[in-house]
C-alpha cells in the first residue's frame, strides 16, 4: 500500500486523547493502514473484534466509515468536513456504539448455555411488556441499587461502569417483556456484584434489593431460590473453582462484567 497517506502523528495523538476521555483503554485499540475500496485510509480497530473506524483524506476532505453504527452494522459519511476537528463527533459516537455492543449481554448465549438458571422464569411469569407504572417502579428499584453501591463504598471507575449497566436495565425494561427483563436483570446484577468484588452476602443484598423493589416478582424469585443461587455462584468464584455459569456470564458478555480498560 505504497500510496497510503496516514493521518499525521499529532492527529493520531488527538484520537488517542478522545479514546481516553471516553473511558476506554487506548491500549486495546490498533492503528494502521487499511483500504476503503481502492482508496487507502487510516483504520482504528478495537482489538480482537470486527469493529473499526476508518478515516480517509481523499478528495481534499475527511470521510469516515465505521462499524458498528447507531442502528446498522456500518455507517459511512463522505467528505463531510474539511477540518480534522470535525472527525471528533462521529468518532466519539462510534465509541458509544462500540461500548453498547460490548456491554449488552448475549441473550442467545445465556439462554442456550445457561438454561438451568433461566428456564424456571418461564413458568413463573408471562412475557408481557411492563406498564408505565411498573417501569417507574423499576427506575426506583435501580436507583436503590445505585445508592447501595455508594453506601457500600464502591469507588473509582467501578461505579461508573456499574451505572452504565443499570442504565441499560432501565432501557431494557422499556423494550423487553417482563420475563426477558428478569433474565437480563439477574445476569447484569450478578456481573456488577462480581465486578466490584462483593462477598456473597453483599451480592445477595444487591440482587434482592433491586428485584424486591420491583414488587410482585419478589415472591416468585425468592421461591425459585435465585438469592441462594447467586450466593452459591459467588462462593464458587471465591474458592477459585470452575463454575460454568459464572464463566458464561463473564466471558460471553465481556467487557460487560469488567471495565473496558481492564478487560484485556
């Protein structure tokens, strides 16, 4: 690729600063040449993933294409700015899309490989959408979870990552059925408890606090032994023994269970 014209070093350094300001580990990204059709470009890719952000200076302006997009696999913007600063907005948007894809749980993997956890919910409730009042109750419940993390002395990057996951639970409640949301909620809360290194009792309290506040689901969840299940799983982790469900919840959704800066 002898005609490859990279971005200047100072421009690449600016992108480095954008990455760090967004809370990502810059060391998890690769920078190098790529081809956009027959046009050379500079590619920023996230390590061990199919996702990338390309910048081309062909035609006297800056063009970008990236994956993932806001609601599609790939987005392209051609010649939309003549100054490099104009690349900041689509690049930071791409980082947001990248975070969304990595922090979302892989529900297909969870259902396929974690059926012993999630199958009992099928018999416990229907999958109807939440009503507006139920969503309001979920928001209160999740706010209680945020307060619990603060009161427990969780500091640094951990509460930032945890709050993003709790925000995801609020959004999921607006578009998911109640049975699906319960499955998601348990796995996300379990991941948060593991991320912040809660002991089994604190993990149980966090999960119980959020799910109990939701209301009518509390009794069925208790009857299904979800709290005991969480305690058993975390006990297994503390003993460093192999636990397939813990392994699934951490690896299948990584870096959902760990900050991006610590996931590699």
